[in-house]
């Protein structure tokens, strides 16, 4: 395909797919996936580029990734399968600029980007929110990937279609459209932590994983059933000791989805899903003069109901309506020498309805209007006694948004947006956004695009920050909510360019600037005693802050069988009230990926990740740190993952891999070391696929 412009091919395919709309064989999302698949089929054997990927998150309308006016990064299904990612945590850890970090006191993971925390990043499943594990922070480990088509990441407050929680950006998980005919997808794998296996046997099994997907149907009706189970036995640096550095966790996710397409202009869908998690922690607690063995168990249940419809009218106007109702329960019990010490229960309820109306193109303008209604409530008890004076706390939000996508010509596009928000606790707020895309280079071989965005972000304190009680007494601290918090606000600016040479080379550079007012953080300077050996912290609006930096990415198809992906992010943060660096924000992060098809049906994949030192304690921020191992600073780390895939035929694939090849693991005796928790992990598995498409 040298000398051809893939965007022109996509436009032609889109036109032809529109002429075939009367067939009604594909839903709107399915047609878009087919378009992307046809374009990708002409690429080299290793498809590391994303020139023809269709995305929806940035503007909530389908656009080619190279043409979208708001910068979007994509994790494809091919990347997920190539690296054998099992959870959303693993799927995102190779995205440049995303910091995946452990949720302190829990076994899950959260993300941070452009120096903004996980509370400021909105995580969606098909455009609808998912409940956070603790009232605000979404635990990325609590979503398995059996049904995922791709993951789209928009950084900064650039899009008007997303509200309070999207001040730092949006991560949107897009599930696969259901295919016609009958299809089956099964896979299973086992893995080992070596000498750190919970059993103490280096050759033993430390983890098992299996997933199943069955789907199919006709032009009108389609159905999918999926199951994904990940059973991790846990690990310990000394398996003979009581304490375990890695929890024993069993995660299960089941889903049933149905699509109904009575005509080419109508589509309806409904999905029921259930997630279950059983977590066991082994640790010791110091009661002078001895360390007492303790055990903490947590059972998590998430039940989710999703439904919606989409209508396309004769004049090409389109109406979409979708909603989700979710129940999230967590039961946590702590034992000391088999005696029940605490029994904490937390219950969350969340409901969200969104509607969107896209007008037909008018004078090169694409108007879009929408509305969101969001409801959530939270209750928490300890040993049967409510920890909230009100018994239960709740929050309601109504939001309206409008967007105009103005396409001046093939080279210039301007997106203007406005979002109005009314919160039950904090009143109204208006956030304007603007994004500009300019194609400055459009030759036979070279393509160059500049993107700029400016947006106002706004985030109300969530229920966790205002009311939730994190009781990590076994770690020596508690965190209590503060009902007197006020909302955060920000200004976000992004400026970058993308340069493509044919299909072989892509260079992406983006500068970002975020200025936050009334930043919400745990205030370490006002800690109070909470009992023997326990310190109590609270959330406060403590600072004005700034984050700024640059993100770079390079994709190079060096040979038909070899592809490289490189990314580097520099981030500088400041507390503008004190002049100090913000905690838990590393300055340097780098990602290096290599895919090599050294045999026709065999591919070797390498993913290297580097993260520089990060400040842990604000008391070290004013030049007191002399080395990476100093108190209050987590040292830099580097990890390397290797994955191997061999296709025997169209149905059978064998795979194997080694995560953290060099066994880089944190020093668990150093409370300031936030390096990788897991050491080397070796696994192997097999996948089977069957397709009886008409």
C-alpha cells in the first residue's frame, strides 16, 4: 500500500457501507468495526499503527483516529491479545503517560495521567460510568477483558460531553459488537510466581485464568454470553511466613447481551453483567512486644444492567438513549487470631441515563445536543453501626451539553462545546471547551496534523472524599471524609502535532498544561491520633496546583515483520501555594514496545516500562532529598515483559510469556518504595476459536 492514503480508503469504504445500510446486518458499532477491519487487512503482518481505527470518545461521533480533532490514544484488541492482558490494569499499563499505581491498602490499581489523580479521570464502559471500588477511584483490576474491542483514552478537560469526574481525562472501554452466525472463543492459561508461590513450590501453579465467549444470531437478533475467571493464589517473599505481599484473589465476570435490529435505522440492546471478587490478605500487626497475625477478607459484588436504543432518521439525524443501573457491595472482615475484630459493609447504588441528538450536517456544521442524569448513594457500617450520621448519603446531577463541529474544509476543523451542570449539593457550573484541528501537510506520502484544545474542568467532591471511612489500622492509619470540601476547578490546554509517513512511520508530540484551584488531597499536616499506633488523616482543599509537560510517541514499521512503538512523557508539578512538588507524580515515564514476527505464524512481543523516582512525602519536597532511597521518595524502576504467540491454524493458538523478566520488585521493608509489587511471573496458555459465519 505504499504511496496510498489510508484515510481516502476509509472514506470510500464508509460511502459504500452507507449504500448497504438496507441490509440491516450490522449495528452502527458493528459497521464501524468492519470498516476498521477492512482497512487494517491491507497493512503489514504486524499491525502496530492505528491510522484507520475509528474512535468515538473524543466527540461522541464516529471519526477516523487520524482525523479526530481531539487527541485520542487507542489500545486495540490486537494489542490486548498480543500482550495477554487479563484486566483493565494490564491493558492500560503500556499507554504512554499513564501511571498505573496500587491503591494503598488494597490489592487493586488506579491510574493517573498528566499529573492528575485517578479521582479526576472518568472511566466508562461503552460511554456509561462504572462504580468506583471506594466511592471515587475505579479499581482497574475489577474489570476483565473478555468482551473488549478497544480502549480509548482522551487526556485533559478537552471534551464537552463528559462532566465532573472527567477533569483530568476519559478512559472509555468499548465492547465488541455481536457478530452474525455463530462464534466461540475459549482460552485458558496457568502461571507461576516461582519461589514466591503461596504454596512455596517454585514449580507450582500460582494463578489460573480462563474465559469463554459464545455469540451469534441473524440480521435482526443477536446474543452473546461471556465468562471470565481469574484465580490468583497470591504470593509472598517468604512463603513460610504468615504475611503475604500479594493477596489471594478470585475474580469472576459474567455477561449476557442481546441486540435487536428491526430495521437498518433502529437498534436496541440490553446487557446483564455480574462481577464477583473474593480477596484474602495475610498481615501482621504490632502489639508490643509481639507481631500478631491478622487476616482480612473482602467480598465484592457488582451487578450491572445496561440498555439503550439508537434511531437514524431519513434526514440522517440520529438520536441515542442509554442508561445503566449498578449495585456495588463490599463486605470486609478483619480477624486477629481467628477472632472477628471488625465487620465493615459498604453499599453503593448508581444510576445514569444519557441521551444525545445529532442533527444532520448543515452548512458544514455538525450540531450535537445531549443531557445526562446521574444518581449515586453510599452507606457504610462497622460492626452493624452506621458510620454516617445520616445513615446514607447520596448525590444527584443533571447535566446538559451542546457541541458544534465546524468543518471549514478538508484541512481545518473547529469543535466548540459547552456543558452546564447542576449538582444537588453544589449548585450549577458552566464549562466551555474548544478544539482546533489543522491539516498542514497533505501530500502523497506525508501527512501532518496540528491539534489544539482549551477547556475548563470542574469536579465536585465525591461521596468517598466527603463521607467514606478507610480503616487501614493494620497499616497504621485511617482516612476519614470531610463533608465541608468545596469543588475543584481547572483550566486545561493541549497543543500537539502528528506526522505520518505513508503507513510506516508516525510521530506524535503533545504539550499539556493544567492549572487546578482548590485541589483536594489528604492533608498530612493536620493528622490526628486515632488510637494506639494509628494516625487519622482527612481530605482538604489545600492547594492551587499546576501540572505541565510533554508527551511524545513514535511508531515505526521498520520491516514487514518488525514494528517499534516508543513513548516518553515529562511531567512537572507544583503546589502553587508552597512551591513544592506534588506527591506521587513521577517526572519521567517511558514505554518501549517491539513486535517481531520471526516466523510466519509466530510473534515475539516485548514491552519495557520505565518510571523515574516519585515524591511520597511532602516534607521532602523542599530539597531535603539527596538520593532515590531517601525517606519520602520512591526509587525509579524498570520492568520488561515478553510474550510469545504461535498460531497453529485459524482455530488454535498457543501462547506464553514472562512478566517482569528481571524480577524488579519493591523493597517491602521500605514504606516509601512504591515500585512493582509483583516479581517475575511465568505463564503459558492456549486459545481456541470457532466461526460459522454465513
